[in-house]
């Protein structure tokens, strides 16, 4: 593929991540479940806040994978990152669709989330494939924990959101395991703590904005 073609594809991915319009390659989980019939206004608002946080997580994931692909040394690792990003795009589309069903919106700060994550991914990638993969593994582990907490927080009646989050959780586990199997390093504890702190700032802000 010519460089200009790759640039167009990556730019389109970035644009869809930030402004919306992502396309899923897999059917949305929970499509056979009720949309909002059993949710009152407060429950819809709460579910929308959680799904907006999940959507922001996928915006960040696209930025991270895109930047890390750019500087990956090993073609096999680059292909693995591409595959994971492909599945993360499904998550992005699913969350966006669910937010529309809940009568809500994606985060107004998506351009900031994307730009910041792209820079972080670039730094991790430049540190070398081993550390880049370690960063992926730690990120996916934290996302897995975060999604598990959302399964506890989502209204029990919101079966559609719960189905989406559960499938996302399964995929994130696989992505993290793939990164470890490919040789990902265990990140130093201070970096893990810093990532957790940054995640808390993002989730608390995205829930509202």
C-alpha cells in the first residue's frame, strides 16, 4: 500500500474516532435486548454516563494503537496492534450506537483525549517494542477492571449496555494476553500508578462532559 493510502486510512480512523461515524465489523452485542423500555430518566442518564466513559476509552485506544503502530520495529507486532485496533473500532461503534439509543452524546473533549493518548502511545512505542507491548498489556488490564466495575454499576435492566460491556471486557482480556505473549514487559509500579491516576481523571470527567 502506498504511503498516501496508509495516511488516508489512518486519518479516516482518527477522524471517526474523534467526531463519530465508526463502523463495526461485528454485530452489536445485545441487539435482541430491549433498548430503553425499562429504564427511567435517571437510569438512562447514569447508563449514558458510563457508556460515554467507555466510548472515551475506545477513542484513547485508537490513538494509542495508531501511534504505536507507527513506530513498531517488528512487522508481526505491528500486525498484532492492527488486529487489536480493528476490534477496538467495533467497541467504539457499539458505544456510540448505545449512546444514541440512550438519547445522549459522546464526550465533547474527544479531540483532547485522542491527542493526549496519541502522544503517550508514541512515547511508549519509541521506548521499544517490549515496553510498547508492556504498556498495551497494562492498559488492557486496567480497562478490564474498569469494565468489570461498570457491569456492577449499570442498571440491571439495561441488558443491552451490559452485553456490550461484557463483550468489550472479553476482547480486552484477549488483547492484553496477546501483548504479554508477544514479549511485553511488566511496567514499573510508579508507571502503573501514574496510568491509574490519569485514568481516574479521564473517567470522572468523561462521565459528565
